[in-house]
């Protein structure tokens, strides 16, 4: 999956350290990140290339290579000058499927962190501008003391099976048009298993049983932690599609559409069902 970058290791624990000149820099604004892409290969600006434009803030590391965020003194001028070096603002999703794989995953994770900083400039309690903690990854209000941590949304993905059949669906809107699995965010006060039952019923009108955990995946693009399950159909197989879906169709194992990518939890689970008939 997207996070599988072995033998390299992602270190996402916060440390307060100064950057080296060859460490990487991520600048993000809105839903875009500043990168260079040539022949599907990602290139990231270095500290040396960004010196003098603003302050650097440690985000994470892959092995010994650090990644830092930057808050330019003049963002427009920074983007213009970096453009002269062939770095451009690109949609955050562009890193999916690109190489090096560890850089792609690190950039997505960095975006999760930098977007948290960008969207939380002022204290929601008293309106004072936040300051960055030098001890942990958090924002602290110097006036009222409120502390804010990065947001992480728990969500589930479930593959509904019925013998040699699996239910695949398409979203009614959004950028993703291929077949997917039923998914949804947990509500306050709800268990993740409860989310499975509720979302399946809301989106398809079906009931499920024998819910079993498969795997999890950090999905920085939606600031989520995805938790994947397989579940068996319980009762009628008649699908009642909600407004969130354009369709939901039962596929026999041999008829499942082919997709070579296993970056996402969805595709990994579909391929697992296809290739492990003995478990279903």
C-alpha cells in the first residue's frame, strides 16, 4: 500500500532540530504542494534552495533525511522564484503512484501536517494568534493556554462479501470514478464496528455480519486513518443505493474489474478477495 516504503523508515515523532542543507522542504497552500515532476519522478526543494525565504519547521524524516515546512515571508514571490527552478504548485494527489515511493509517502504525510498549521492560525477560544510548541507537534495559545493538536479522522472501509461475490460501488461525485468499497467516517460516540453497520445500511440498505479486521492505512489526503474490514452479507442481497453512490453492484470473483494498483486500501482488499478464495 501507499505507506509501504521498506526498507526505508518514516520517523514521524516530533523533534526540535535545525535542518541540514540537503534536507527537503515542503511548501503547501490550499490543496497544492510545491514540487518538480519529471517522468513520474518527484523532486523536492532542499533547504539550500529555499534559504532566505522564511522560517523552517521540522515535520518528519525518512531514515536520516529530514523534511521541513516553510512559511515564506512573501509566498507569491517564493513560488515565482522557485518556478524559475522548475518547481510548481501541483494538486496534492499528484504524488500517488510516483517515485521514489518513500518521497511520495513522506510528501503526503508532510501535507497533512502543514495543512494543519495553515488552517489553524488563531485560537478558536479567544482569537489570539497561536504559537508553535518547541516540545511537541502542537499549537499553543499564548493568551488562554489552549493547546491544539493535528486532526486525525478515523474512518472505515468494508468489503461486503457473499460467497464468491463482492459488492463494488462508485461514488456519485468527487474525483474518483473507479469501483471502490463502502467507506465512511466514524461519528462521535460510535465504535468502528458500529460505523461499519451504519454506513453499509445508509449507503446500500444491506445488513452485514462476521466483521473481521484486515489492515489499516494512514491516508493524509483526507487527514484520515483508514481501518479496513471484511464482512459477510446478512440476509437479503437487494441493494438500495444512497445519494452518495452512483451504483453498487455484486461481482463474482472472476468478473471483478482488473486494476494493477494496490496503493490504496480499497484496491488491496479487492485483490485480496480475488486471490484468496479459500478464506471466503
